[in-house]
C-alpha cells in the first residue's frame, strides 16, 4: 500500500485494518427467482409465510444475494444459500429510528437450502402500490468482484485504530492544516462508497454505531448506495447499510441486524 508522505507514520496501523469486500455491480434487467438482484421477485416457498410487518403490511424485496454466484468467498460469509433483505414501502423505507435492529418493517432472511422443485415456489406475490416509497425503482441483476479495503474515515473505529486524531491534541493552526491535508490524502485511498458485501461502510451523515447500543454490530453485511444509472435513490442521494456481529454471521443467525440509511 503506497501512502502519501503525510500518512506514512500510520502505515503499519492502516495495513492491519485491511479486510476483503465483494463489490456489487448492477444491470437493469429481469431476473429469475434464484438470481442475485436488487428489487424484483424473491425466491420464496408457498409453504412459508411471506414477510410482513406486525400491522400486516407485506414487505418488499430490496436485495437478494445468491452466494453460489459469488466466485471468491470472504471469511465469515456464506458460500452458498440465498440471503434476502425486505423493507416496507413507506416514507422511511422501513427504518425504525428508535431501534434500528427492530425487524418489523424490515426483515433479513437466509435460505440455507434451496428447494429445486419449482412447483413449490411462490409465484403470485403481494400487490405493491407503485406509488409507494421504495429506493429501487427497477429490477437489477447483480454481478460481483473482489477487493480489499482499509478502514474508512467514517467508520466508528477509525480514530481508535489509527490514533491520527491525536495530532489535534493541544493543536496549533499548523496542526489543523496538516490534519486537513492528511484527511484529504486519506479519502483518496479509501473505497467505502458503492454497493458491496463486507469491507467498510460509507455514510452521508455519521456511523450509528458510534453511540448507544450498536457497537457490537462490527461487520458490514450489505451496503446499497445510490446509483442513478440503476434508478436507485435513498432520499437525497443517500446510502443504506446493514450490519451484523461477526459471530452471528458465522452462526448464520440473522435475527439481530442493524439497518440504517441516511442522506444529504
């Protein structure tokens, strides 16, 4: 990793933060029920109750990841099975601001074993009002590629890991100027934006794990970024993140997931 001169004293600390991610690329097109996608029709069995909120509102498929389509695996994540993310079609896209782990108006579902008998698949889906709020306007087929990332500046662990902020202790004007230069150089190195599995998150505001009861959600399960060419828009050019504790991910326990989205 080639670092600008300002960041070279932090090279070792930054190198230790490097983790893999799977970048998600989209194309607007129809998909089959088993394919990875944003929007569209999910893989679902007739025998299983379709995801709804406590009020009875059917939730809408936001994303479906078929791990058998991903050629390179990353530690902790499934290598097969289908992971699905559902949200309500309301003005906050199913987010509970008081409890971002409340899987009422959003839901994360993992199908470890896939039924090959298509006669058992659900084919008649709930009717969704096209006027409802939903961040994914058109169905997108997904493809994947592999990358490595160093910790993003917005991640709640950034200052603890790097200790870069210590330069501002008893800072002079020159120290602040140096810090700004370092952060500009750092932002050019990181790759937190875009849609992906794993890696480090991007926020338009701040990391919700910085305060309160959320620090244990240490792993980025899924990020879906605004992408105009795919007709994906979170509020005013925002981004959505789903986080999970690594130990829960390894156990394939998706009952405790932190869902957040923010915008400019």
